[in-house]
C-alpha cells in the first residue's frame, strides 16, 4: 500500500466515500481509493470538468455481468476474457454495492466505545506495572 497519498488521491477518496456512503473505502496498492467487496469492487475513474465523478464496478465473476448490466444506471465500459468493468451512475451505487457485496463501514455505539476505553486504560495500567 502506498504510504504517502497525493492531494488528488485524497480528494478522490472523499468523493468515493460520499458516493458509497456506509461502505468501507480503502486505498489500493497505488493509493487510489476502492470499496472492496466479495465479488468485485467499486472504483473511482475520475471526473471531467463540470461533470459528476465517474464510478465503476469491477468484477471477475462472470455470473455477475448480466446482473450488473440489468441494473438501471450501469453501462458496459470494458470487458475482457475474465473481467468486467461497468460505469455506475451515482443513483445506482447502493444496488451495485449490494450486488458486489461491498464491505460495510464498521461503526460502534457509544456504549461499545466507552467499554473499549475502559478496557484500554486497564490494559495499559497492567502493562506499566509489569
């Protein structure tokens, strides 16, 4: 994974996180943001000036190709022998994320955060005694 991300990569990460609200967004090996899933991933392809950012769904599962194309807002962009990339309209992102089984962002409640804080402080105290 890239240690230092450029300003462009950080801006694109914010755009993807906004479009894929509720889903985990991580950096790939080169530092570009993706939302990984069990059967593929959501990617950001950039934006033309004055236009909305272009999102893409990438999968190597041939069984999903037809199901992705059947969704409103998904158009074919690239196909290979064993891979598919389709352009995704912002309105279709939730349906595509469910189909690709993108991972949800982990959110903890206030009670869980409080219990973790107590456990963390008690563990640090025990470690400093030893």
